[in-house]
C-alpha cells in the first residue's frame, strides 16, 4: 500500500506540469478572456458564425496553417464557415499562459476537438495556438489568432 501511495503521489506531481497555468494581470480581465474563450468554443460547436465573428476585433487578423493572412471580421467569419454536412462535435481550449499588458494580452495554450465528416466518420484533432487579445470598450476581443496542429 505504501508503494502505491508513493507512486500515486509521484504521478500526481508529474501531471501537474501538464496542466500548469500562469495568468498575469487583473483578475476581472482574465475572467473576461476566459469567458470569451468559452463563448468562442460554444459558437464553433454550434456553427454560430456570427458569434465567432463577434469574438474578433474590428481589425483582427487570423493566421491559419497553410494559408495567407486573413484580415477583418467578415473575412474571418467566412474562413470559419464549414460545409453543411460537416459538424464540429467538440472544441476545447486550455490556456497555459495569459499575460495582460495594458490594453493587449497574449494567450498561449492548446486546443482540441472532434469533427463529424459528411460520411459520418469522426476525427479528433489537437494543436497549439497563440492569441493576441485587444481590449475594446471594456471587452476583450481577439486581435490576432494563430494555430497549428500537433501530431
């Protein structure tokens, strides 16, 4: 039993590094960024493309993998639109670091999710991202968004 407890404790400490988070800045601002992140994920799963669009600042830019820069809320919305027969089943963002610097913040972490293709098959995916947030009229909007998958 003692060996089991030692092993359990050692594994628990080891896994803490995998989910460690460092948030630096005003707690209210951090909470808004976390809430807006959840709203983005919910909009993505619900195919709420207007909700996705409203997550971004007016002059936002996204840097999707393997594509050119996409600038402006409307162009960003159009990039996120999926074919009707494709459905996002889940989307989760796990921040590892958020640091607020005046009216901007950066947010680093991982994303994961699953998609149902038009033939009914499901695929899972995960990756890493970097988001730059911009504070606009008391709310935090995504100003720059870059991501790529991890193997």
